[in-house]
């Protein structure tokens, strides 16, 4: 039985694929209910003589198969991302489709394009498979209608996702192409965001055209297109904001941001360690020369208030591989690491592994906001 997980990740945990959670958002039920409500009455028109209740059953099956098709699309992204060494946080199925949350930005344009293209490629394969199935079946009855509709739906998913605007897969492919030509990922993002706005405008225009022409499906088209356009605009703005947050300010060096580092014995009284730090990063070192961690000033203040002579090591934050930065590490990789790691301070070491300073998350965030 699926179990609900925390609201922070949002949705119902269906299962895990290679340890990656697959989540079903509450909005998926809304989308499926809409599919059932609009599709069930059409079954009898498409397959005259359908028995009562069969139309409803076919509509429910269509909604379920569409959900599985979207899942297959997202698994395409997931598999390629993992093959390229990009960790995946989760897969999400929701009202208008799905998303694959990759924890690290692709470092090469080719990787970005490969991950983006994998999803539509899966949808194309599914469309061909269902299409062949519809061709070899007797072209009557509700089962043929269902298979044909699934072929058409997967083809539509592939075509729509390849539209050249973020946050769609086609927009990511555009970004990868511009990135490859200019060497600037940010430039690719801006171009693809413009494409996303163009896609949203086209969707709204098509919806209004249907209303003006009195098309039979005008109100369904209007609702779906406007909702989709809104999602595209929100996603495009989110992509642009994310790009700005990860862009290393021009002319800034890591040396401009890091705080001086001080090494103290791990057994030093916590009150003394606090007073000695004076805005510097503190590496607490045990008697055997092994670093116990970085002094966590918030924890140290609480400990000092209760027990000022307690060893400072009791207020140490462990030094983990992901919280160690190289002094010559590229700026965008530093931003990526800091934003993807749940820590507020990072130890910066030189090429010989010696502590060179401490970077605080808020110092980096302030520099990026000032640079933007």
C-alpha cells in the first residue's frame, strides 16, 4: 500500500525506482477526473452500441494509461540523467503531466540536451507502439478506440514537450543548443524563456480562436490551454530565477567571500572558542590532529549559555566531503554545491588540502543578489 510522505516533498509515495521516490500529486486526481468526465460520453459516439457503463470503464482506463505514459516519459529523463552521473531527487506526477527533479545542473550542453530529449523519445516510442497496435486490430469496438486514443495522446505529449520554450523539454534542448554555441548557459536560459512566453501566447491565442469560431470543444480547449499557458509562464519564470541564483557574479573571486579560518583544539572551552572566533571560521582539531568539525556558532552560543567550559567539540558541525570546497573550484560549481547541500558553512581548502577559509551560505547569497 502506498504511504503518504511528508508535505515537504508533496504527494503520495507510489513506489521507488532505484531508490528514487515516485510521487503522485493531489492535482493528478483532478486531471484524471476531468479526463473521465469528458471522455466517457464520447465513447458511445466513437463506438456506437457500447454497453452502459463500458464508456466509464474505458475513460478510467484511459486516465490510468495516460498516467503510466507520463511516468514512462519521466523515467526516460531519469534513466539518462543517472547514466550521466546526475543524481535524481524524485519523480512527480501531477495535473498537467510530470517532472523529474535532478539534483545537479548538467555540466555540459550535450548532457542537458540528452536528458531533455529522452522523455519525448519515450513518448514517441509509445505512440508508435500503440499506433501499430491500433493498425493491426479490428478498427471497431471500444478497445480499438482506447488504443488509438493512447497513440494519439502519446504523440501529442511528444510534440507538445518539444515546443521550443522553457520549462518544456524543447526549451531545454534550445538552451543546450544556445549554450553550446555561446558557451553561456545563462544566455541559453534567457532565449528559452522567451520561447516559453511565445508558447504560452500561442496557446491562449488558439483557445480564443476556438471560442470565436464556436468550436465544439471551445470551452474544454479554453480551460486546458489557459491552464497550460499559466503553467508554462510560471515554469519559465522559475527557470529564469533559478538561473540567476546559480550565476557567479562577474569579477568576483572566492577569496572575496571567504572568512579567515582559525584552528583551535577541540577540547577548548566553548565560551573561549566563541570569543576567539570574532567572525572567523573555526576548525576544531583533536589531539591526534584529526579535524572534529567546524564550530557551529549558534549551537556554541546555546552550549556556552548552559555550560561555558564544555568542550567546543560538542558544538562542532561535521566536515563532510560535500561541505569542502577547493580554492580554485569554478564559481558556478561552488554555487551548485552550496545550493544543493544542507549546510550553512563550507570549509575552503587550498591545493595541498590546507584550510584557506570558510564560506558562509548567506555571504554567497548576498553576493549573488547584489550581482544580479
